[in-house]
C-alpha cells in the first residue's frame, strides 16, 4: 500500500460515522472500544485484541482512537522547536539494531569538543529553539563527569534553553563511571541543568528480546529503576517503544502495560513515542533476522492501540516523522496522534540506520499538515506548555549549512581521554 492509498484509507475512516464502523466490527472489538471510550482501563488481553486488529476491526479501532484523541487533548497538533545533538558516535555497546555507532579508530568516528556543541546550541537558539536534545554513543574514553560538565557548559552560556538529554543507558554508564548511585547521580545532573530525560534505550522492555537486540545494554530492571528515580527527583521523561523487528504483539502490549503501571505510580512521563525500527543498515538486517515490515498497517495499528490502551495515563501521543517520513506521520494524526515531535534541525541515529525522512522539518510544513487534517498547529515547550503567543522566528528556516568543525577528529583524539 503506497502513501496515497494510506491517505485514502484513513480519510475514508474519518468520513464514515462511528456507529457505521462499529456495526461492521466484531462484537469483541466493539465491546473493547466502548470500554476505552468510556474511560475504563483496558486489560492486556484487550489491548492485544486491538493491536492485532485487522479489516473492519482495525477501521473501527482507528476511528475510536481519533475520537479519544479529540476528547483527551482537543484539535491542536503540538510541536517543539528543538535541535538534536548527537555529540559522539563512538560506542562499545554493539546494539544489533544500530547503524550509528563507530569504534574510535574508524575514519568517520567523532567526539565533539564542547566548543562544537556550544556552536550547535547557539545555532539552535538563533533559529528559535527552546530545547536541545542530546544523546550519543557510550564512549569508553569519556571522562567520568563528562555529562555533568557538558550541562554546566551549555547552561552557563544559554541559561534559558531546556536540555533534554541522556538516555537511561547513558545514565547507567555515567553513574558507573562516577561510582554514584542513581538518585545521587541524577540529582547532580538536575542541579547542573538537566531538564528532562529521553525515555529511549527502551526498545522492547523484555529481557529475552533485549538479549537479541543488545546483550550489553541496560536491562529492564535498570531501565525502570533509572526512569522511576528520575520521576521521583522531579525530572520528567518521555516514554518510547521500538517496534517492527524481532518482537511479537504480546511483547508490545506488555511493554505498554509496564509503561502504564509506571505512570500510575510516578506521573512522570510527558508523552509516548512509538519508534518504528529502521532496518537497512543494521546488523539484524544483514544477519537476516529481520525483514522490512510486511504489514502496511503496522504503524496505524501501533498508534491507534497506544492511544486507547494508555488512555487516562499518558495523554500525549507523538508521531515520529523521522522514522515514518513527514507525509505518513501526518496520516497518523488521524489515528490517535496529537504531537508532531520537533523540528530536530539535525539527526544522525536514524539517518545512519538507513532512514530517509531527512533531518529537519520546518514549522510551516507542520502547520500545513495540521491544517490539512482539519486542525491547528501550536508550538509547545518540552513539558507541553502551549506557547500560543510565540512563533519561533527562525524555526521555519531550512537546516543551516554545516558548522565549521571546532574539534579534532575522534580517531586523532578529542580531549576526552
């Protein structure tokens, strides 16, 4: 199914009255959808039924998700003006799904000096960004307090920028390097200027799956401990899933059930972000362990199911244009999504894995897609404060020319030894 067919499919669902679609659905799905729309929590078994829905059942599920979205968050499509900064691609972890990491001796390895990172932040601020999102590889030569010192450097020059940084894997590694417990370490980062943490490194929160994806990576118990510790300390996080690789539907449902249980305890998740696996340049694909998704409806199934299953706990459902492409991401706005992610300005991890969506989306383009969906785009902060009286002055500009390198190539040393 091509993009035009997908648009027609979703537009037809949007134009069809809900009662008509419900009458065409199976009795089991009708009951589950009515339960969710009546704000009753779905069981994992009910969630599994929705996530695997096909045909008329899927059409009714998508319609219900769109109705739930309208009730939960209204007709605004939010977005954040931000810049993504991948500060190093040197990494020893060896995730099988990653095309980004390099060994330090490889010709295209890098480990940016603070001056380069500050130049990127300055460029972001000049273009209207309210947030920088920073993640990188796990560099074995990183100084123990590198993450803290990087936060201090940025905040000393740009005190108003929100720093959304350091996945749970990076937090685990940083805490080990400093020999600090998680509460002490995260509190130190918070005091240094950390505003929120990406809930990445989640992939699928099942250790049997994680062993296939990356046996060196943070396990489920540690991921949960780091996330809940951050929430307890007043540091909010996003929540994510990576789908479309070696997982099965039950893994997905159990993953969302775990996120939902965490949110009930901590209320620290700002949003849920489904991230489709990009396979082209990964070890998993080269080994023949994964194939391109054969199910053309997988993304719609994921977004619609997530909206209904997380209802009442996580209101903001973010589409991922960098994974899906901007046009398909716009289609998901009619399947439960209310947030269009950020402008990014640069993005390396997905691009290195084979993603072709680009590294920047202009504010004007987000507004056009929201308008085409019959809604209105509204800029927000990282923590979902609506910025009605502001439009980023430079947020709609194309990505700036590459900055002049201010650091040494990683293979020749970057001052991080």
